[in-house]
C-alpha cells in the first residue's frame, strides 16, 4: 500500500484517497458530493444550505442514489439548525460528520453513540487540542488562506499543520490553500494525513453552481481575494467585487456588527453561488483561486493529485 496516498484516515472512513470535499454552503450538494466520493475521496454535504431537517434528509437520500461510497455532512455549529442537522445525520445513519464554527464538545458523544465518526474544523493548535480532548476522531485544520468564513486568529496553513499535528493524537486533515499535487505533498510533509479542498472543487464540472461563480475563480489571480468582516472579528474570504468594496468601506467607518451583517445578509452567498451574481453577491473563494486556471471534472482533479504526487516524490528521490 502506498503510504503517501493511503493513510490512517482512509481506513477510518473507508475511502480510497485522503482527499475531502469541503462542506461548502450552496455548493456541496449531492452531485458534487457523490462525484468526490465516487472518485475515491470523501464527499461532504454542506448542512448550512438547508432550511429544514427534511430538506437535508432528502439531499442525503439523493446523494445515496448517486454513490454507494461513504460521504459525510458538515454541520456549522453556529447555525440555529445545528441540532436538526445532527439529528438528520443520526436518523440517516451517515458514517461521518464534520462540525465547524463552534465547540466540538456539544455533539461529539451524541454522534459517537449513533456510530458516527466525528471530525472538527479548527484554526489553531490550541483549538485542535480542545477538540482532541472532546474525543473527536480527526481534526481538520483550516488556514486563513481558505475561502469562506475564517478565524480572526489568522494562522496560515504552513504554520498551523505541524503545530496541530504535534498537539493532538488523532489524524489531521489540512484545509486552506491546497488545490493540486504540490499542495497535497506539502501537507503530507508537514504531517497531515490528508487534505480538504473547497475552492478547487467549486470550479469542478460537477459543482451545481452558476457558471459565473466558477469563472470568477478561474479568472482570479493570487491577489484577487480579500477578508471582509475583520473589524467585527468575523472574517470572510471572498473575491473582491462591488459588495466586498462596500463592506470594506463600511468597516473603515467603524459601523456595528449588526449593521454589517444586515448589509451582507444571508442571501448574498446564495446570490453568487446559485444566481451567478458575482458583482453584488458574496463570492466566497480561497487565495488558491489564483492557481486554478480551468474547470475540470472531479475525477480528473483527484487523478492529477494522485498521479502528480507520486511523480513528485519519485523526482525528489531521484
Ligand atoms: C464557497 C465556500 C463555501 C464554504 N462554506 C463552508 C461551510 O458551510 N462550512 C464550513 O465548515 N466550511 C465552509 N467553507 C470552507 C471549506 O469547507 C474548506 O475548508 C475551504 O474552502 C478550504 O480552503 P480552500 O478554499 O483554500 O480550498 C466554504 C468555502 C467556500 C469556498
């Protein structure tokens, strides 16, 4: 067995490659989730996209009809519906749940009782230790390079992975700023047992999002994203556009958290993702968008990482 591509997390979750799809609100729906699982990775549904438990359960069934491989569910713990999402995972007997944006302590035991493996997303080694103590099965470290909601701590992937790996006893999966085989090998070299990608998979053929959203990622350079919401301690990494400029301007004026949140509104990321409004929508994307120059099928994205990593290691050993 190839130690580079087959790690402990593969056996834990019954997957072929240690490559996860990030649970992305308004992106990680059944077609993309199933495509990643079918290609040997772990597809992860975004619980944040659903308004009711039944809607989510329907999407779980839809995904099951598209793949017989394991897939998981992301539960952002700040969502009012978090408990419903946990219940849906239990009732639907999902094999794995990845919690984020909150304390892992609340639901881990409950999920374990239902036979569900639990991962938790953290932005620092300290929080990784806390999740480890809460009994999670694995940790996803997410650096500030990542698309979407980030931590005000601002720790980068390069710095975060080895410190988290040294701090915990469970496998660490690296997220934030990874989109190809070089990122995969780098993450493995730093001690991660696998990777989670968001931005790369938004620009995948199977992602059920508006073409304009995918194209915005393809067109983006390495300096295309900005962190909005820093002034209120709730950073969100987006591609700079009219909305981002307006938010940054309001932040300069020091307006309150409530005002900023009501200005952005929950519909802004849906507007970008589903309606293709890349000017006044919230175009969540990571800094690694600059490396992504075309829309590719999920199978090709994963194959290139697998084959590219093996080739790279061979070259390094030559
Ligand atoms: C459009 C978008 C939506 C996201 N939504 C969520 C979410 O609902 N829950 C979550 O835990 N992470 C979310 N993320 C973060 C991803 O799951 C993943 O960890 C991150 O994108 C990895 O960094 P990368 O973008 O550099 O690949 C989102 C990211 C993007 C780009």
